[in-house]
C-alpha cells in the first residue's frame, strides 16, 4: 500500500495518458510512477488461541455411535464435530475407533 507524499492519503493504481501504470492520490491528484511490480500482501498474526488443541485424555467422556472403523472393522466409535469450512456448509464429523483408536473424518453435507 502506498500513501501520497503530499497529503498522506492512500494511492491507487491507474494507467496514465502514455499507457504507463502509475499510482494516483484520490484526494489531491498527485501521481507517482510505479517502480517494479505491484504486490498485494497481508501479514496475519496468529495467537495461541488460534491453534487447534487435540486432547488425548482417555478420562474425558465422549459420545459413542455406530460407525465401522476402516482400520480394524470395529463397529463403535467416539464422535465429535468441528466447523472446518464456511459457516453455510456442514460441519466436519470426526470419529475415533473405541478399539484401535484410529481417527478419521466425514465431511457433512
């Protein structure tokens, strides 16, 4: 993002009368030649709250359901859901086999 040297407002890209790309201030009209390529970037700071925590504690009670484990064929699994995609799409269902502890997922529809 570039800011005007004269008034400090944000400058926007445009094509000048010689068909060359430049930056122009929307407030005062000041122009500036573009040197090199324009890039758009944004740094996103992550905090510890943004991380997904996986709890391996066997003492936490989890609901069980009938589900066939793809590893051992057991027919019972713990399950939980997480909204891993946009809010208007179904949640992702996670399953963990009660016998071999294999974990798999099923994307909701």
